[in-house]
C-alpha cells in the first residue's frame, strides 16, 4: 500500500511541474466527479446519486430557497406564501421568469410538476420526497395552493430541496427520458450537451437576472466530466485538465496540498454514515436478529480510531440515526456504545456464539474503511467477508432481495435539515427498512405530521432512543467531503454537501 501511494505521488509531482491551468483564461470551469458512479438519470426525480443533486441545483429552481449557512428560507420561484390551513399552503409566484427553452414560468408549471411527481403511477424514485403532496391547484396565473395529505411540518425542507419545478408543456411531451437527454429548467446554468456517464456541458443562463438568491453564474461555460477513477481525477487536476474535484480521499488531500497552485481541504458535511443490521431477518440470517449480537458488534468497532485515522478532517463520531443539526435530532436520547471488545465477547457468548460467526458485509464506500471495521470484528471472533458494490447495485439488492445482513452505508438527507429526511426514510417500513419496528414507525409518523414542534421533538426522541438501544443501526460518523481545486478558484464548501458550482468564479 505504501509503495502504491509513493508511486502515485511521484507521478502527480511530474504532472504538476508541467501543468497549465486554462480555466481563468477562457471564463470556464471544468469539474470532475463520478467516483460513486455516473448519474443514472439527470431527471431530478429519477436519481438518487449525490452528484445528480449537484446537477439539479444548477439547472432547476425550487419554489423556496434555503440559505445554506443559516438555513433561513427565502423566496425563489415563489415570492411569498401563507398557510390557509394545517394542510394547505398558498404560494404567490414570481413573474418574469423563463425556462431555458423560452417557456414562461407560471402556475401551470407548478401545478403540473407537483401533481405529476405525487402520482405513484409515475414512479418517482424517492417516494418519501413527494408522497406527502395531495394535490396542487391553480388559483390564478401566479397563485397556487399546495394541499398536503396531512399536516407535514417539514414541507418547506422538501420544497426548497428535492422538489424542483419543471416546464409543464415540455415535460408532458418528453417525460423523464427526454428530460434526461435534454434538461430544461429555470436555473443559473442551462445544458448545452450531454454524453451520458461521460460529460455534461452547461453555459450561463443569460436570463437569470431577476434577483434569485442563488445568484447568477460566475463563469460563462462549465464542463462536468464523469471520471470514475479518483487517481485519474487527481492527475487531470494537476495537469490542468480539470479545475476542481470533490471526489478525492484523505490521502489525496495530503498529496494535493503539497503542490504550488492547488488547494485541498476536508470539509464536514451532514452526511451520516452508519452500519445497518438485518434485525428484522429479511435475509434469514439469524445472528443479526439477536439484540445481544448487535450490541456486541457495536461494542467491537472502534469508531474513534476509524475517524481519526481514516476519515479525518471535520468528521466526528455520531451516536444518532440523524445529523445533530437536523430538527428533532437530540443526542441526549441516544444509547451510546463505547468500544469494549471484552464486553462484546461476553455478549456473543451469552447469545450462543462463543466462537463468533461468519457474516457477509456490504458497502460501496472505500475498502479500507470496511477492512478496519472487519479487523475490529475479527478480534471478537466475527469473521466478515466483504462485498463491495456500486451504490445503485447495492441499493437495488437491498430493496429487491433484502439479503444484506450487515452493511456500511450513509445518507445525505437530500441536504434537508430535518431528521425526517433520514430517520423516517429508513425506519417507516419502506424498502430500505431492516428493522420493521411498528412502534418506531408510529413515533416517526407522529413526528413527521404533527404541527406542534414540541410533540414532534418528543416523538422523535422516542424513536432515537429505541433505534439506538436496539442497535438497528450503529451510527458511525459524519462524512467529510474532500475537495481539490485550483487555488485561484473562489471556492466555498457547504455543510449540506452541495457545491454551488455556478457560484465559483476566478480570482484576480
């Protein structure tokens, strides 16, 4: 491993010595991403990849804007709003906005979008994002009523995040496949060309001058390159082939930081990593259905060491099945599992596994993370065999087969600052739920729907306590996003893990 790193560093040094960085000279920005796999469909409603979210924020707008530093809600496509009842919001829409194809933005677009995505027959990929919508109704050309199935206090988190507004006439004609091939939105960047899984070419939207809080694009052209191999991304960066990457590892941060003309950093995010266990027995694997075994595995894993030695940066151990800034995510109610391999051995013996057992371990994250966890488990007799799969393949295996007894995964909550965006997604008896706990699901439903914030907090506290005490998940750490970029780029990282690429211009 050390020799491989040494060779890579030598190669990078050679590239850096001959690099020419053209970005500032032609008012363009070249971005690389792709280590977690290409965007399966750039249509925002048929994607679950983080880079797809980045893409969507450049091309489309929402009704509401959530300021990424203060989490304050501001007008975007909607100029104002008011509650008509516990289940209806009325939005006054902004006038003078056009879609990239020239289509005028008005109430018809909002009504069409919300009614289309909330119809289960249309198969939006993440139903949690849209299934709270009952209907949208046009009041007049620039006024819309949004009706919810029940009180849904986190509605603005969704309306400012994953719910983007589409042009009704265009989308009715081309559908998801057409939107993937030729996306049309109102956002600060417009798409010029797409080569699926390879390259996306965008240019500044010249009509984005109506005072959007997102701000106008700071470059005239942007090229996004899908590069799966991280080492290739680094080589391209140092050779001037790209200007920024958000896919690198902690080791690469150290490498890039040593070269003049480049900056690298590790910025904390709200993405929450966890080890999940098949407590419900969906895959007919007996050990993980036993609480004593799950407790033993939790106490066998040295999370502090993993964070210190491998994750690094602004990462820290997390004890909750949510990110601490999210509404309702109160760590004081979480059961905390300290590293204690001797107690883990005792619990395994009590559960009937004095010599441990063998288990299949799945992840799409770096193998060295999983290997560190496996090494800890082996010390108490648990022999884990690793299967590393691309994210989409692992997600589909879990949903369709349920045969993953133990898995290291993570969730970015679609960058929403409400614990319903993570905890309710995984513990309300949907396809990603490996606990299937009726009581937890009921508490989460109460927290998701009560208009009273104190009732919400109390319900979520109960869910946190049971999820952690039953070890349905072992919360691991908050992720860092590792960035490497040309030092002349005016780059700002955000905790919600969404680089605002259109905001990044060139200094000097």
